[in-house]
């Protein structure tokens, strides 16, 4: 993370340093141009001039990624429940729901009920969620039913799947959150240095009298040098 910030800072500083020997006003305009590019890159990401695509998201994209990761992690942890169980018994599928067909891709999902017996008493439990595989299962097919010995009526089906969804979703969400947070810090560092450079240039321009020299070409060359450094 810090290497990327240091690379941008070093490259931008080198470009500015090349023009410090010229008149202060031109040097100030170069600082403003390079600083503005750094701020834009940090905020929204610059467009690559060589292939006209953005090479990375800006700070807002990083923020969205962090929020998305947090939402996925929270959803997996709080919505996908993995009840406490200490026993397992063999049960069988007693009912399979009618398929629910997705209008967009035509995929179908089914849930099922399973019957099981504990200490001579019969119970029924629903799978709690649907899957395409369930639609191809059969009535009477054996399944494992997990339960808590103190409350055998609270059976749990697909315990392994529940754990995989919960911990897999939690892991994915945390990964996205970390990537988003690190990216956010990188972009924030880029913006901070860009603002600092821009204000430095603004001060030079304000305190330096206009000259007859045409510094537009110098500023344009500085912009091109920055883009070459950034995307080269």
C-alpha cells in the first residue's frame, strides 16, 4: 500500500522538480496541474490515455467495495443461522416443494421437508432454503437430521451447507472489506498529496507576476509526463 503511494508521490515530485528552475509562475502552474491530476486519480480514477479505460476505481469505488464487503459479512453472520446441535439421526424426505423458476435465467429451486424419529416420537423439519439439486431428489431419500438432545423437535437439515454458506460468506465479505479499506487509504493518501501540491502551486502563481512566456506547452508536457508515469 505504502509503496504505491510512495511511487506516485516520487513520480509527481520528479515531474515538478524538473520545472523548478523555470520562472515561479510556470513552476506553480505545473504544481497545480500535477496536483489536480493526483486528486482526480484519487477521487474517481484517471482514464488510461493508451486504451481509454480506467485502470482502477477511485476513493468512492473503494468505499462502495468496503460497504459491500461489510454487508456480505454481516448478512452471512446474522442471517445464515447455524443452530447448536449435539446429535444426529437418520431421517427421510417426506415432501419436496414445487419448483420456483427464476424469470431471468430459468433456473429452478426446491425446498424439502424431512421426517425423523427421536425416542419414539416423530418430527418434521423443513430444509429452510431451496436449491436446484433438491428438485432432483426423491421422496423417501435418506437424509441426516441434526438436533439438540434437549430439544429434538428443532431439527436442522443441510448443516454442512449452512456452515459453508455462513463462513464462506463471512470470509468473502471480510476480504472485500479489507481490500476496500486498503484501497481507500491509498486513494486518500493520493488525494492528500495532490491537494498539498496544488496549494503549493496556487501560492506560487499568486505571488508571481505574469510573464510574456507561453507556459501552456510546459504545463501540457508536465501533464503528459504524469500520465506516462502513472500508466507506463
